[in-house]
C-alpha cells in the first residue's frame, strides 16, 4: 500500500465519521442550539471526527471505487446522524412541553419571549426551562454521554449498511411518546394545583354569578403558579436529568 492510498483511506474515514457526527451536531442538545455559531459547531464536529476516525476505522467500510457508492455511504451516514441528533432534541423538548403546560396553568400562555435555544417565540416558562435544561446538559457533563452514545451508535447502525428504517421509526415514535409523557409528568404539580383552583373558581362563580371570579382571580392564580414552580423546580430538574440519560442512551444504542 502506497502513501497515497493510505492518505486516501484516512481521508475517507474522517469524511464518513464527519458525515454522521456533523449531522448529529446540528440537532444535539447544547451543540445544535440556534445561539451556537455555525462555524463553532463545524469546528467541534470536525475535531471530534478527526479524533474518532482512528478509533472507528475497523468498523468503517473499505474505500469505495465509484463516486456513486461514496455518495450513498455519505447519505446513509448523514441520515443516521440526523436521526441521532433529533432523538436528543426530542428528549430535551420534554422541558418545552412542561413549560407550555405550566404557562397555561399559570395564566402565562400569552407571556411570550424569545427562546435563545430555538431563536423563536415561546411561552416564558417554556423558554426558561429549556434554557436551564441546556445549561444542565453541560454542567452535569451529559454532553459527554451524548458523544459516547453517538460512538455507540456505530454498533447499532453499521456504516455503509442500509439503515433499519422500521426499527428507527419505532424507536423515534417511542422517544416522542416518552418525551411527551415526561413533560406531562414534570408539569403535574401545576396541573393539580391549577385544576383545584379552577374547580374552586367554578364553584364561586356559581354561588356569585354577578361577580367575574375568573377575571378577578387571574393574578392570584399566576402568583400561586409561580409559588408552586419555585418550590418544585429543583426536584423537577433533578428528575428530568435522571430520566434524560436512559431515554437518550436507549435510543442511541447505549455505550460502545
């Protein structure tokens, strides 16, 4: 084997790893945020690809002889990386779901603010919880778990092999369902308190129909929602981080 063949093989390995890692970096929590500069995201993905390529070289297919086969390999890896990134993003969206439900229960559905993670408008509690969730991803070192799970995905989806589309669709549906259930569970304290308050205001409205109870009690309901959120927020975030790991790692195929 000549030096030229060796250089081509190493470049192919880096390219194939970069296709999956780069696609995943566009969506992974903490890396794929709208506030992260695309150039910084590109450099992180390229650095990881150069680092991981020698470790994954034995799992990669041989250097293809035709451009069509090379394009097929790259397309498969991009699809695999995008799936893995979307799984992580969907898992993090449990906080956005919880925040939106909390906003409705605390009469804050119309209190919209700019969400720095998506560069779009969102309800205030949803924006705060999502931002705190991204911070926790780095503070707790969960971004290392994401990278480890990304490497472990090479056991689940071999490079160059056809993607198991049926299994991937089933896995993604499961992640979406579990993420929504987790968001609903995180907002459960506010749902219980909001339901009790709504029942109480409904009874008062029936007893005093001439008084606009729902209009008068709206500020008190908002203050009560803030109070309940302040008490439950630490446990809410701890439980979310405890559930986030198994949810993501199960979809990624676990550690290598």
